């Protein structure tokens, strides 16, 4: 997916930019970048962060980065920030999102006179450069941002450093959040961040949250809305469930608290549906399954425990090899079992979601080999049935590689699925749904398996359901 951070201060901004951008490292694994503007020139650094953390890669750049306006990003694909000279002046841009109609836009821009685009080393055109080219079609940056967002099929949130400040633009349907923080004092100013927790330790307090499609212009002295927000929102539910950092708030709802409520709701579902089980301990699959498990344990009054503990000191999250079998090996090496909490015990394990299920199956096999007596699986969301078409989630397998689709293919005895077939299995509690869950249970070597209902999960977020994106589970855009 990726994360973005920017700030305009009455003081040198590089140190705050460095830490604020670094606090988005959980959102991307491939590239990091920062650009600082001193009133005349930009100073930019971009590094590959696949094998070492953002801070290690950028600490030597800090001394060179002089200026009071800065933007930074953690990216899963494009090298960013891009800096371009254009009819609206020189500007720098960072983006987070996805462009589904890239080829159409490129063809149109080239036929309209854009002579070339930079090909990235891995092939393909840099999304952020494409956004910059669209912005440059108009006479000023706010009109250019609005035009770019209208042209893009997908989702695009961006920070544009131009006109002596930063334009912060949230995507049209607000799938990704943007919050503004303010630091008082002579050296203070404003910052803008995808994760609202990225600036807490830097001394900023949240003063505003952008609405869907809204564009705000920031300078060290003020912030003003230059494009009003729209009414229609489809915020990504997955950010609360798994991807977002626990200390952040989106739409006024804290991520960690939502996960507690989600686990509590799952426990209530088990009681209501008669699927509650008698176990010795409730545990989460580290890390993001843990708060869901705390909520489940608190509601069910079954003790919470950590039979598997993650060894974090030498395994930065950014170490993510492309090869799936190596990834599975690393996932296994990161988790160390506590023998006395596993041997002879009946365990209920909560995970935030199941995509392919290969890593979860590996964990279950390990726990059984360490002497667990029974393993029960609980999943904080419904089975994932559709590939996200709005954000570039690296976690998402190809649609038909998810364990739920694989299982439906097996049950239907076919090699491709119609929409009606998928729909039949998505209905919570239906005969087809139960058959699918039962086969997944057997594949994962579990004594019982239950998924959270969509309504239960959405109620745990607590904002109007109409404002939430649920495409991964329903395949419905609206
Ligand atoms: S499809 Fe899923 S991951 Fe993508 S924006 Fe919607 S809820 Fe988020």
C-alpha cells in the first residue's frame, strides 16, 4: 500500500520529516523517499528499503536536507517523491493509491503532446509521475489535483509541495485517511500524515481530518480548504482490521480499540450461534491477531495467553523476500513457541484475516507438533473473496489463490467461478457457506473454525456502514 507524510514549519523540517515518514514503515516494504524545499531548491533522497529499515538508509541524508517544507513516503512500488518542472511551476509529489486505467491515461497524455514517461527498473510507468503529468494539464495545482483524481479509476491520495506550501489531497472516496497535526511555538507549523499516530511523539496534535476528495493547503502559519470534501465516503475497513498502526485514529475511531471490539463481537457471535468452545487459553496470531484475541478473551472470560511470541529484534517487517516459500520459512522463524503454554493445552487462536492460509497452516502444524491438544481458529473478518482494486495491498494473493476461492473451486468442481457461485458462498450461515468453512477447517488442521460475520465486523468499527469499503468480502463497489 504505502504511507505519506509532509510538513511546513517555521524551522528546519528534516528531522521531523525523517521520523514522521519512518512511522509509516509498516505500510510498505520496497522504497522510501524524502524531499525538502528551502525556498529555492529541492533536496531529495530515495532508497531501497527491502533489506534494511528506513532510518538506517536515510540517516546519512539528514545533514544535507535543509529547508522548511518537506514530503516523504514509504512505497511498495514507485520511487518517490518525483520532482517536476511544469506549467504550474516546479513541484514535488508523493502518492498512495492505485491506478487501474494507467495505460488509457498514458496513451491519452502522449497523444495530447506529453512526449515521454520514465520507465521504472521493474517495468511500468511510475504512478506518481503519471499523477504529476495529469496535474500539469491544468493552470494551477488545486485544479490539476481535482482533474487527476477525476481521471483515475482506483484511488489516489497525495501530497504536493508547491506554491510555498503543501497541498494535501485525500482520494475521492476517502479510502485512505489523511490527518493534519499542529505544533505551536516559534518553530512550529503543520504536518499532514496518513497515520495520525506518526506525529504524536514529534509534538504535534491532531487539528483536522480531511474528508473524501478534500484538498487542504498548508503553510507554516495556516491551513485552508481549497477543494471542499464530498459527501460520499468508502473508507477502507481493512486499515482498522489489519493494515493500520494500532495507535492511529481514522474517522475518530482508534485502531487498537476497534480490534478489541472486533474480538469481543466474535466471542458474542460464538455464544449466540452456539459455536463457543471450552479452551484453556485465547491467543492471537502475532502481531495484528493479538488485539482481536484480547477482545475475545475479555468477553469470553477465558484467559488470554501468548503461546507464540514474535522475535522482533533482528526481523524488521521490511524484510519481505519475493519467494513465497522463503516468506513462509521467515514467518515460521519469527515465532518462537512457549512449550508450557502449548503442551497438552486446548487453544483458541484468532487471526485478523486469512488470505492463502499457507502460513496459518504452518503455524497450526507447529503447535500440534509441540503437543497442543486442540486448536480452534477464529477469524476477525469474513472469508476474503475479491482482490482489492483500490489500494495496492501486497498482502493480497491473486483472487483465485485465496483459500476461500480455492475451496469454492474445489466444492464446485470447476476451474473458474461465476459471480453467482461466489455470491452463494458469501452468505453468512448458508449451507454453501458452512460447507466452505468446513473444508477450510480441514485444510488448516483445526478442531473448529469460525469467521466473523460482516455485520459484526462493521459494527466493531462503529461508523455508518455506508461510509465503509467492504469490496474484499462482498465484491460490491457501493
Ligand atoms: S477492497 Fe478491501 S482492502 Fe481494498 S479498499 Fe476496500 S476494504 Fe480496503
